[in-house]
C-alpha cells in the first residue's frame, strides 16, 4: 500500500514530539526521581548529561551510517533502542550506573532520527520541504513542553514512572505504523528517484562524489586551522554555546530551585515554569528575527551591536535571580532572560553563517554543532549538580546566571575583531547590492550548503533552518564581500 509523503511526514512529526518528552518529564519530576532512585544532586546532574553525550557520540558518525546501510532499518533499530531504554530506565537498581547507561542509550537511539528526519524531508518534501523542516525542528521544544506538563500532572497523582511508560506506549504505536506501513522505497533516499513531486533526489553516484569525496583536496587539520582562525565565527560559536548551556541548566534544574529556594508549591511552579519555558524563547526568536529584518537584514556589523544589546539585557535579567526569594519576580527575570536569549539566536546565526568562505561552510556547521553539544547542552546539568552537591543551590544558580556575563565579554570581543576587519571601510549597501546582482545565497549554495550533504556527511541537525527560515535572503555572502574589498583596493 502506497502512503503519500505527507502522511509519512505526519508520522515523523509525531515521533519527533514523542522522542523529546523525556527531556521534559525528568525536570518536572526531579524531586520524586531523586528520592525514588536514591541519587544525589551531583549524580542527577550526570544523569541529565547522558542523553546529550549519546547524541554527540552518534552524530560523529551517524550521518555516514545512512550512506552505507538501509535507512529504514537504522530508524527501526532507533525506535527499538529508544523504547527499550525508556522502559528499563524507571526500574529500581542497586547502583546508579544502570540509570546512566539507559539514559546514554536513549541519546544514542534518538540521534539517528534527529539526523535523518530532516534529510528525508529534504528529499521527499517537494515544494513543502522548507516549511516541513521548520515545523519538524519547531516541535522539539513542544515535545519538551508536553513532557513537562504530562509529568507535572502524573507525578502529582501517581508515580513519576507512569509518564515514561506513557511515552513508551506512544512511541511503540509510532514504531508499529512505521515498520508496517512505510515502504523502503518511500523512505530510503538511496532509492529515491525523481517523482511526481519534482524533487531533486540523491542517488548513490551523487553521494559518493559529493559526500565521500568532498574534502579530499585539503586535510582535516588544515581545514580546522583555517576555520578556527576566523575569530568572528569562533566568538559567535562560543556565545551560542554559552546560551545553550544556560538554557539547558534552567530547563533541567530551575523547577527544583524554585520549589526549595523560592518556597513555592510544586503545582504553581510547574504551571508557571511551563508557560515561561515555551513562550519566552519562541516569542524572543520571532522578535529577534523581525527586528533584524527591519534593520536591513543580518548585516554583520550592525547585527553585532544588536547582539551585544541582547547579551546585556540577558545579563541584567539574570543578575537578580540568585538573590531573590520572590517567586513571581524570579519567574519574570527568567522569562526576560529566555526571551532575549531567543532574540539573539537569528542574528547570531546569520553572522556565523556569513563569516566563513564557501569551502568552509559545511565544516563550520559541523564544528558549530559539535561545539554546542560539547560545551553547551552536555555539561550544563552535570556542572550545576556538582556545584549544588559541593556547595549549595544558590552557588549553582549564581554560576549559571552569571555565566551570561562571559557571553557578553565574548560578544564584545567579536565586535572588536569585526572593527579590525572594517579598517578598509567597506560600504555594506554596496556589498549587499553586489550580492543581489549575483543571486548568491548561503543556503542555496548546492555544493557547500546542501542540507542532505551537510547532515549525512557531518551529522548536523539543521537547527538554523527552523530558527531563521528566511536567513538566505538576509545574509551577506563572505565571498562577495571579499570581491568588493579587492575592487576597492
């Protein structure tokens, strides 16, 4: 039976929501989990980092798996692995190691889906693929929000384990539909041919030429040295990693902090924090993108000053949090922090994408993703838990909130490096006109920024697409700027 791509997309969309439920379940029930599993705060922090560790590890080679093995088979094993790890995690063990192992396996199982689902959309989505990818990535925070809300209700009525088993049941339903109804030729891009959708397919010959032989002309070390010598890109990558570190720490630990240190009942905290965590970053991201567009696009020099402003407002919002015991004031500060943190993402992503030459774009995206995982998502729960266990929760929150000042410092360094580059006084309007004339676009550069190539070769999750859907119309192309520089010389 043939299933239309839109129904397969609905299945993948549902799966993408469900596989992120556990990221919200644990923070909402963190007190019960800590008592039930008999874990210290430090151990609980390490537990929170295991999923990100698994995702990071598999992303190193996960994209290449899809080039050599059957895509449906890999995703099927991902379903089975995640169902098994989620089922076994809530059980009682005599040691903390089984909990670490099962959370790590959850991350490993989730990673192939994170890698391949956008690739499938890129090849089978037809004219709808841009909006489909945006929706696919946009439901990730929705899944965390639903998991948080589900866990808040269930943990107040029953045991927290029930939330995990509900997630297992829903994921099992998706896996069953996937295994039975999704045909291999409708899912594996190696078997994808030009169809009625009119999409450009990727075949094995194209893969071997564009993916496996893409960087044969230069060594990995020389590419890395060249990339990391671009100070503007490096500073922006550090800032976005700091942002994700703070957001991940807030997501994992702030519920516990508000209950104990702000002396608010659990039900109120769960409701307010759920509203804060879903509305603030979404509205912030939309607002940041619209403001950047009204200012004339993601123009690097102007956008840098806007990013400095957002960083400053983040610092101002974060500063009072460790010192207040007033719940509503603390919640307002967190909302503002997440709002301005979301607002900085679109212009910062635009600066990062436009600050590297064409031949480094794919490698730069891979490095940015790895940087965010290693120094943003992964260490945040562990470091907070370590500080909380060694000192107290106020010290941990102080370190988390005031880490934003490091981001502001790095952002100021980015402005300094940019001003050094501007010694030649290149007029941006002229550069942007040159770009429009050449019809050059960062995201439309098939050789260097093709979504399928980027994800399968480097294991990137195309978060940029969801955060800045019109960024290709706004980014100044690096090579065009260099061309104008040479003309003016």
